[in-house]
């Protein structure tokens, strides 16, 4: 862990899980999204968001707008921004109809609202987001690597191009989203991304002491042995 340069954010909306992983020294912030809020059973979004900001004022926290209408997105973004200086407002790069939110990003950035442009899956979308940021603002650009690989798409060139382009834009930090396994943290760091979001279950594994390849093999066989005994199955 000490050799990694990348920042690590916890991705979730369960307050107890958030409190637990916040104790890990390597967790620098938190991200949420509507799906995670629904899964966690959050019933009052703004109250949840305010309590999170109040409890963790030193951590970067990303909250997403709900509206798909451009004007309402701006109103919601202002409300979320007003919760605290550590808040990044998440704006999807497109609406559900596939329309670009470029104009929304520009308007909000010109208001000095820190943004997290999310749901990005193409290099063109990275360019649109980063070229829309106002100077001297701080923003995140979230590329959804896990969702690409889930669809059998090799993201290597996309990642490399996005990293190179982001280096030319000091207003943007590149974030690896939709993390699927612990090793993605190592991959993201090697590629040179700035941030990665990680679910609490993977953060737990990341916090554990790394095992050698032989230890992994032995633990696997021990697991087989335990399950054989518990199953009551036999060959002889």
C-alpha cells in the first residue's frame, strides 16, 4: 500500500460501512450514486448527504444530481455544492436519451462548482468533459472501466489516451470507476490515474496483509477440506 501513488475513494452509501472503511488510512474520500443509495435504503438524500459531509469534512465526497433536465440539474448541483467545500457534484456525461451534458458542465464549472463528470466510457467524452472545465477549478473525470470489461471491451488504449490527455488539463483528475477486483487498484496506479473508487468489500481485502502465491494455494485447499468435512460427501 505504501508504494501506491493513487488516491482511493470508498464507493457506497451504507453509513455503517462508510464509517468502518473510513478508519483505513488509505481511504481519501467517498463516492455515491443513485443505485448505491437505493441499495442502502436511503430515504432522505439531502439529509444523508449533509450528515456525511458533517461527519467527514476532511474527505472528498461526490454526490450525484438526480434530474435529467438541464435546468433542474443546475439547481440540484447548487444545492449539493452548498453542503460543503469538500463536495464534488456528479454530472453524468450524457442524459438517458443520449444527449450531451456539455453545456451543463460548462455552466456549473463557470460557477466554480467542483464537478465529478461520471458514466464516461469513451475518449471523446473525456475530452468533452475536460475541455469544459473553467480554469482554476478542481474536477474529477470518472471513466467506467469495469463496465467496459463486463462487455468484453479492452480498455487499455482508452485508459492510456485518457491519462495522457488529463496531464494537459490541471483542472481535471482522472478517476477509475466501477472497480471489479483488488488488483484494479494496482492497475490504475500503474496506468497513472489519480483516483480509484473501490467498494467496501474490496477495501476490506485491500486492507488485509497480502499473501504469497503458496499461501493462497494452501488456503484454497484448506477451504476445500473444510467444505468436504461439512458436506458429509465421500468417495471411499
